[in-house]
């Protein structure tokens, strides 16, 4: 039985490179976003909240 509720999502190579560039642009970004996965998770949560989704 699978108990992991996470889903793997493929993103474009271009977007991965843009995220890498943004994270590596400054020390602040590196501490705010320790990984690409963290960056994407936070971006999606922010987008859903802006669209009125109740994530609580």
C-alpha cells in the first residue's frame, strides 16, 4: 500500500534553469529557497491562496 501523498510533476528545463538563476542570484534567495522543490511548493501555495483556495 502506498502511503506517500506526494505527486511528482515534470517541469520544463527552461523553468528549472530560471529557478536556479533566481535562487543563486543572492544569498537571501539561497536562505529563503534552499531547493527548487521548496521554491515551487511556495510559489504554488501563494498562487492558490491568491486565487482564493482555502489551504487550511
